[in-house]
C-alpha cells in the first residue's frame, strides 16, 4: 500500500514500503530549499507538532551528516541521524534517516522541490527497508500525520520568514538598504 498525502505518484516496485507526503508552500522554491538545508532554519520547524530539535552536528553536503535529538512533547528524546546522499539545489535532496549511522532499520527519503507559480510543491517520498517497518512507522509512530505536520510546520515557518521580509522591506526607506 502506498500512502499519498495531498498528491504525489509512487514507484510500483516499492509501493508497499513507501509513504509519500506533499504540500504546497506559498514561497519561492529557493527559500523553501534554504529553510530545509540550513541548520539555523531547520531547528525552528523540524518535526511533528510539539517536538523540538537539538543539533549535535550538521554538515549539509553529499556524504555529510545531521546528528540530532528530537525531544517529544512527553519528554522522550529520540536519537536521529541523517546522511545526505544527493543534493541538487534547489530541486532535490536524497537522504538516509535512522537512529544512528549503522541503524539496520534506516529508511531512504527523496524530497523534491517543484516551482508552481509563486508556490513550491514539496514532495517527501520515504521508502522503508521492509513493508513491516513501513507499517510499524504508520501504525505505531503515526508517520503520515508526523510527515504532514512537519511539512505544515515548514510552511508556517517560511510564511513567517516572508512576512518578516515583507515588513522589513516596507519599513526600510528607499536608498537606506545596506
């Protein structure tokens, strides 16, 4: 079974092991990509509702690692490890996500950022090693809802960025910029 939230297509060879979540975000693709790739932004929106993130190390490059802890609303800490496997600014990011470098249950995700007028469509396609791991993620950890909340948090964060930028530009007298 493939779970598609808000659109997206699936690969038939991995359909029973994948989750696809997408969202349209009201901002240019370059800004959405930046919010997804710079740790100063990521720490402000990453994760489902109620979660916060503490970064231990971050190297955004192919082969680089984001080592972090997600703090759940109930006080539980979740060790997280992402290795970036492909980066094509501002179009695509591929990664492996697990609890540690050698996590046998790590899953692969591909994120695409598509321009759609003044909006950006982000599609997050995640493929688990097995159907059972995918089903566990959906049933026990609410991976679909968590993915939707995470992309909603990104959209809200980017909206605040664009609002602040608009306010800054409207309050800056002509000729007073940098």
